[in-house]
């Protein structure tokens, strides 16, 4: 089960992220995952699950890159 969240941005702000809505959604999802991981609200496993990553190596690489 998953929950959809809608975020409204002023057009002038949204333009800074480009025209691809899918990329914007992914960027927002990654930012939330990273912030909550750094704040100890999410575990590495939960970040992996949230981002749809298949392996721990992928989630570790994501967290190291940020």
C-alpha cells in the first residue's frame, strides 16, 4: 500500500526544477527520504523501500552520494 501526496509549488519555483514532472516527483521523494534518514526518522531499509531500490548496495550508494 502507498499514499499519494500532492505538493503545490509556485510556477516560478517549479520552473527551477525543469519541465519533467516525474523528475520533480522523484527529486522531492529523495529529498524527503534523505532528510528523514538524517533525522533518524527512517532506517536505511525504509529509505530503500521508499525509493523502490532493490538492494542495500543501491540504498547505501544513494545515501553516500548525498
